[in-house]
């Protein structure tokens, strides 16, 4: 296998949208190996059934034991309030408007990223990473078009959004070998690419049961996905603005601080 690594050089602390699964644990570990800053893990709870969410604690304890308490931290993020605004209150109407049932998953991801953006802005953390995996780019949150939209969104706030596994074409067997060699728990494998006892299970994701059982992948219209994203983006931006007003913080100053750190990065506009 050789020495597995990611080519992106991180500028300091990094946030990882963290399920506890193989992909997000690999991303967290590889970022931490650069020793450029602390890795902040964020596990969402959307309020619509996330079974066994506490299993992620097993994986976190395993990776923390390897890396040390100063290298990594973890929190649960409640996203229901924003998730409702972006997707759940208009689920049926969105299905009619955009022609497909991707609003639930994409809306959930937008809520997660927005919550993590707030966290990063408050602490001057220049990176958000998402563990989209090689072979999984059919998922609406992991398509090339959605990744580009998230990069644009985060870049407005001075934050670099990236998907290291896709960027460096890291495949699952190499991920397994890496974590096994490091002594990090990665769950109990089943049905080729899936595992359990290391991450929670989202009831809403049952709509993708054919993918899990038979590898029947959904196909989404990229133009409709883009339309949904831009239609819902003002909700997320208002949510950020309202948070900073409510907490008495200067949003513009926080953005300026991050843009100073990430200056010159192609993902962040001047």
C-alpha cells in the first residue's frame, strides 16, 4: 500500500463532518497526521431518527487514544431547527418543484455544513472537510456539482471546504489497511462497503435501501440539485447572520480573520 497520505496541506485546525464510519475516520486520522492543528469532529443529530448515534463514541475513543487528547475533539450537533427550515417543512412541495426526493439528504447536509461554518467562524478554523468517498459520488451530497457548490458557499466566509478522499482517490481497502495498521476501530464490516457498531443509522436514509442491499444507485439531475441549493442558500445565510446578531459577535470581523488565514487559496475569493 505504501504510505497513505493526503496531498492538501492544512493551514491549521480543521473540522470534519463526522459519522464515525470508515471514511470520516480515515479523513480525521490523515488530517491529524499532518500535525498542523487540532481536528474537530462534528456528528449531527437531525431529530428525525438517528439510531445508535452513541456508537460514534467508540470510534472517537479509539482514534483519540492513538492521536492523543490534544490532537482531536468531538461534539454532537443538533441541526433540526435549520434542517426543518431548509427541507423538512417543504419536503412534499420540494419533491414536486425539483422532481426528485433529494431535498431531504441535501437539505440535511446544508444544515450540517452551516452549523459547522458557525463553529469555524467563531474559532478561526480555516477548514471544513466532508468524507465523500471514491465510488460514492452518486450520492447527492457527494456529486461533483454539490461539492463545487459547498466550496463556493464556505469560501464566501473564508473557509476551505474539501473532500480529501476523492481529491486523492483513496479507496476503501486502503482506508481499512490504514486504520488497522494504526490500531483504530473501524466497525464490523458487512455487505462489502458498509459497517456497523461504529456509527449511527439514519432512518431517513432508508430511502436508499436499494443502494445498500443491491448497489442500485440513484441518479440526480445536476441542474435541479443546483437550483435547490441556491433556492435554500439564503435560509442558511440568514441563519448565520441571526446567530451572530443574537450572540453579539461581529460576523464581518470573523470572516476577515479567516480570509487572512486562507488568502491565496483558490476556494476562497479575495
